[in-house]
């Protein structure tokens, strides 16, 4: 079987996209932690909002509880996005390694597909290269 550049290139592109996804996941975790620390500033934020938009906000609205809910929801969403991005990045990284080694075609293809959210162009190119180089992968 002739060895072409396709699986190697796919593997490199998938690894790069996986690293981007893992970095994005880590960044989301850090951002969620920083947003969680905003809770300490709720009194100051309440005063700022009342001064800035006091005319539009009736006095019966409980601004601190609204801020608390927004912070809680934002942190949760960022943690979920971070976990998904980190997981996709790890699978893409492993799939890229398998593509370079020309082993486990299914895992290489799955890694390429999961590289799409991290970097659409790199993921798309790696899917094409893994698919066209399928014959070069070891048979189980």
C-alpha cells in the first residue's frame, strides 16, 4: 500500500484543532471562575444599576437576586461549554495521533469530526483527508 500525505496531514490538522478546543475549554473554565467571583461585588453592582437605570427599573424589583441568578446561569453555561470543548479537544487530539499512526480509522474520523467546532476549516480538511486516505489505515 502506498503511503500518501493525506492521513499525516489530517492528523496534524486534527491535533491543531484539538489543541485549540482544549485551550478554549480551559479558558471557559477560568472565565466561569472569574464570573463566579463577581458575587462579592453584588452590592456595588446593585447601586450602579439603580443609579444608571433607576428611572426604568421599579423599586419593587429585587436587583441583587437577579444579578445572582445571571451570575449563576452564566457560570453554569460556561462550565458546560468548557467541558464539552475540552472533551471534544481531547478526542480530536487522540484521533489526530491515530491518523498520523494510520491506526484506528474510526477514531481518526471521529477526532476529525469533533475538530469541527474548534476550527471549522481545519476540521473539514481533516475529515476530507482522513476519508480519502482510509485505505492506508491498518485493518483491525
